[in-house]
């Protein structure tokens, strides 16, 4: 998994509108990249809506937001429209970006083990250096975790 001091990996992904998002477009900008397991599930919805509700505060601090999961574009589009998300969410079905950040890991739930996305948020400064890793995401208070970082 990426850690504080690591550089933003180079990547290209398809957002909820079918448009290509290139990590190069964030050079010189503060960037929050949050990984979530599955669109339209209770925890992921709470997290995305909390970031939506505090989006102007995050923007005031200069942050650009980018959500990523392995959901297909259609699911991301539905999620984005349903909850009026003001930021891009990438459909990384092939898990290329997810693997670059190191968030595809062994998980345990209700006595079974499986591979999946570990809910994690990375904050990068204007130089593309990771300055914060949030691995214990509070889905209902996530914006505050970023702003306090």
C-alpha cells in the first residue's frame, strides 16, 4: 500500500460519464483519492455523501476529490446521479489503479476470507507527494478526517 512520502502513481481511468481521467491533470493540485468497496452500499454511500456535503469546505482548502472502486461505469453513473456527487468517480473494473495504490487485499467478513478493496483514502500535496493515508475511514465523518489531516 502507498504510504506517506510516496508519489502519486500515474494512471488513467474512466469516470462515471465515460470520460478519461488522467492523473497528470492533477499536477500542481492537492488531490484526495478515496477507494471504496462497492457503490450504493451503506458504508460507501455514507462516505460519498459526507464528502458531497462538505465538498465546498474541501474545495476551499484547495482539494480535488476522486473516488475509485471496481464497479462498472454504469454503476458509478447511477451512484453519482442518485446521490448528486459533485466529483468524479472512476470505474476501475480491471483493478489496475486499485493495485497501484495497494488497496486490493485479503479481507475478512462474517467468518469468510476474500480479496477486495480496503476502504482507504490518500491525500496528495501539489507536488504529487502523499501527505496523509487514512486507513480507518469514518464513513459518516470522513471530510473532517481529511480537513484535520
